[in-house]
């Protein structure tokens, strides 16, 4: 970190700030130029509040040389992280994974049926919501523990690890026992107590970007999990809220190469929530593969018109199969397998 200090600043005040920074374990490199004094801070500056430093009237500018995240930073971890979900690798340069399943587990027959269909289409994991974060308290809230057990059974019978969203640390033990990839949803991206809790377990975590969060805020949420001891983090981009109304959210595919530049973590794309429209899912999925995504998580329902949640953005199994077939051709072009 670099502090630019005004040339004619009170020396005693500057020295006091230097003493405070030194007391935090930082090494201060002092350089006096013609117009400014420059303080170079060497050490772990992640905990330093930039706004606190700017509150000193003699500080002209504060510049971070390195990003505030250390464990997620590619600078300190140049190789891609590959996260194992059971025996399935997520990340790296070879394989692209596809996760499919309904927005919500509705019944044992439904999840069994869809699990078989997505497996036959080429999916390698089964997604499904058992605890549902809904905007309205009057809409379907999920089957809870029953839904988790139904999905676990369907996954085992079809050879698919299961992915489901954890809403509260109260259910963490249940998820550790029964869920293979624990999803932290967009609404909980900055639920820091929950992030710390999943950081203490040895399970892979799928961290969705918040509805209106910057990329840095998203990476910092991953940092909470990593800093708490769990290195198994997969990022998931699902679009952010903007002024645009033609899609449910706005998906900026440049986030894929940006995440690859800034971090070593895998990133998968959720085209269902990004668009909110089943007719757009195929195009966005194929574009995400071409842009370098490590995977897709797609909502699939055999009767979307009857779905209890998000039917409008769910693909029917035959359309899901077509996305995978086309995706394989694009993956081959960029030297990967799907």
C-alpha cells in the first residue's frame, strides 16, 4: 500500500501515523519528493481501512498495490485450484462440468425422474433446492430435510453428487452429512457468520455472487471461507441486478476471464437465474463455455408449467441434452472436455 502525503504536512502528525502503522507490524518506507512525501507500507495491509487513512487531512491519496484478498489471490497461488466434489474435479484446464436439476425438490417421484433424465443427458451432478429463499413468504418454501433426503437418494441411485443451498448455519450439520456441494446463495453472499461457519467444514462450497455486489466484494466473501480454513471454494456467477428488464438479471461474461486473472478459484455460470428465460439459456450456456467457464448449473424440469418454483427459466430434459451436445463441440474447440 502507498500513502501520498502533502509536502507541507505537520511532521509530528505524520510521525504519529507512522508510529500507529508500525505498531500494526508494518514496515514503513519513507520517501520525500519535490511535491509529496510517499509512505510505502510493506506487510499485511488487508486489515487497514482505506477510509480511516483518508480521514487524516494530510493524506492526499491511498493506493493498494495488491488486492485486499490474499488466499484467493492468483499472485500467491499461480496454479488453478481444482476442487473435488466426490470424485469429480471442478476447475483446471481440462474438464467442464454440468450440473442439472429442478429449482426445487417437489416430490420423491419428481426428483427421481429428473435425476435420471439429467444423468442420461450428460450432467455429472444433481441440483435441487430443499430450503428455498423466496421473495414472498406465501410462495413454496421447500420441503426442508425431507427434500434433502429425497435428493440424496435420487443422486445415489443415478451416480450424481448433489448440490443444494444452505440458508442457515442451523442446518450445517445436516448438509455436511448429506450434501456433496454446499451452495451459498446470492442473498447470503455477505452473511459473514454463515461464511465463517462453512469455512470450518471440509466440504466444497459453491458461492454465488450477490445480486448487486462487485467482483471484489464477491472474492472477499470467498476469502472469508478460505481464511476460516476451508480451501474448497467454487465461485458461481448468476447475473446482477441492473436497470435492464428484458432479462431477470444482467450477466456480464467478462467476469469469467476477470476471475481467472484475479484468483485461482474455479468459476461456473448459472444461465437460468442470469436470464430468467428458458429460451435464452442455451445461448448463454454456450457463450459461457467459450469464455472459459469451468462449469454450468442449469435448472431442468420435465413439466416447467407445473413447477412450484422458477418454471419459466427451466429447460425441459430434451433441451438440456441439446445444450450439452452443443457445448461439447465448443469445449473441443478450446481444448477442453464436457
